[in-house]
C-alpha cells in the first residue's frame, strides 16, 4: 500500500471519531523515519483511545496489519506507528505541552479536506 493511501485511511478514521485540529506533514525526503506525520487532539481520554482504535480498525478493513502502538490506558498521548505514517493522538493539554509540530516545520503541511 502506498503511503498516500495509508494517510487517507488514517485521516478518514480520525475524522470519523471527531479528532480536532488534525494536521499532517509530508516528510518524504526530509525524514528517514516516516513519509507522513499526523497529529490530532481529543477532548477526553475516552476519545483519545477511540481515535486510536478507529485508526487500527480502518487499517484492518484495508488488510493493513503492520502497526505498533505506544502508550497505555492512562496516557495523554498515543502514538500509532504504521511505518510510512506515524499518528500522534493527544489530549489538548499534552499536545500544547509537547508541541511536536515544531519538529516537523521542515515538512510540507498536507491540505486536509473536511467532510
């Protein structure tokens, strides 16, 4: 599966669970870690986990099973590593504290279409 297709699957899953302030950055040619980095916010711990589960379920629907999740039930930040796409799901406070987007400033911000 191409990284752009995987990104589309991820963005759809985030949108379905009402992730907030979702941003994606194209890091191809800049980072060897991943083609795309995604960040989204959740208004509660419950929503945080619902978004992560939605991303994984949507990937399974497309026969994509290569992922790793970092974080646990008490986390305010979950990372879903899909290889070519890395998804960071934060509570609003954790996102403001870590401000990962500044690390991706060299990447090209991907235009996300709202449903």
